[in-house]
C-alpha cells in the first residue's frame, strides 16, 4: 500500500462545479438590495433633493410668482442680496436671536433637568408643566404672549405696575422687541431641552457619583463638574446644535407678533424670505435667500457631525 501511495502521490478531492443558482447568487442579492433601497431613494429624490435642486436653479433666475416666463440672470440675485440693507439687518437679527436663545434655552433646560432629577416627588408633574410649550401650537402661544405683553392690559405690565415700575411697550419698542422674542424662544425651547437632558442624566450610573464622593467630591458642584458634565457631553452637543437650527428657523412668533417691525428691528431671514416670495412675489430673489439660509443650517449640521464624531473617538 505504501508503494501504491508513493506512486499515485497526494490525492486531491475535486470540488463540484458551482451550479447556476450559486453563480448568480451575489447578483440576486444586489438586485434585492437595490429593489429594497430603490423606493426610499426615489422618494428622497422627489421630496428632498428635487425641490432643493429646483430652489438652487430658481435662485439664478428673475422668476416672479405667477409670471408666464423667466430669464436666467446668473449671480444677479446674490449680488443684489449683498447690496441689500434689509438682508443684512435680517441676518444680524437672526444671528442675535440665535446667540441669545441657544445659551439661554440650553442653560435653563439643563438647570431645570437637574432640579427635577434631584427632587423626590412630583417629577412627572414638573416634566409635564415644562414640556407644555413644546406640545402647544406656537402660533396660539404667540397670541397668548401678545396679550401678556400688551402695553395697557398685559400681565407683564400689570406686574410691573404692582411693584411701582412703569409699563413698557415691549413689542413696539425697537430696543426691546427682539429681546422679547428671544424670551419667548427660550421659553418655547426649554421644555424640549429639559427632556433631552433628563434622558442623559438617567443614563449616568449612580455608582459613579458614589465613587466620586469617596474620592473627595463631597459637594454637589464637584460631582456635577467631575461626573455629570463630562458624561453629558454628547447630549449637550446635540442639544446645542438642534437648538441653534431651530433658532435659525424662527418665523411664527415674528410673523404673528411683530411682522418684522418696528422698523425691521425683528426681521429675520425666514420672514424676509416669506415677504419676498409671497408678498412681493420675487420668487427668484426669495430662492437666493433660501440658499443662504440652507448654507447656515448645513454648516451647523456639519459642526454637529464633527463634534459627535470627536465625542465618539475620545470616549
């Protein structure tokens, strides 16, 4: 037998030839994957990318709403925007609104979340109370705020008179109109941020606080600085960016309460877009404003993605 084995050499088993189904299996899998992804991709083209491409194309025309024809004007709308004083006023007001609302809504949201989480009773009640502005229709709440800030019979001025202070026309004064809208924006965003921070606080293990206390972090501030704040990093990044994007999208309160006045002191980007597109029917110029607005929102989204990726790598 050994002589036969040495004569024949090593015996190899031949693999069976793949069948037609096995050869085409990868193609079938790819076809099935494309078939499943296809409807969502087509829907994204129709609902997102298609309108976005249409707005960008419209920004290079002089189209007016209802006009039978239009002409390509290149960068004329953007050149007019750069020279338009109203655009710079609305952009400045928008950035001012964001700078005030984002820190206020994030800081107060975190503070309220910490107070609710540290309390022993009525947590559900306080969560509901602070979340009510998020559930309510903002236009309806804006009308309520209009009555509260009324110069004659408003609740705010009534409280001021009760303590001997003079009443004020909050929404009719250029110096206080935008600030009043910022206060409303903080009030409206506080509840949503509170819920997000509460979710982050619940996910922090209690054992970390016990370990910090054993290591000498006896005060509440020390535990917050060493444990709570670092572990809330990803949640804080998300809350800041989302609040910033929503602040850029402010429109309802401006349109209901001030119409951009007095003297354009509360005019913001979306309200200017609305006025140019649906009041003055300058759809091409309104589309150019929309493109600039989308650039700001895209920049904030990219910042969020970059910071979120950094949090993942450092954690």
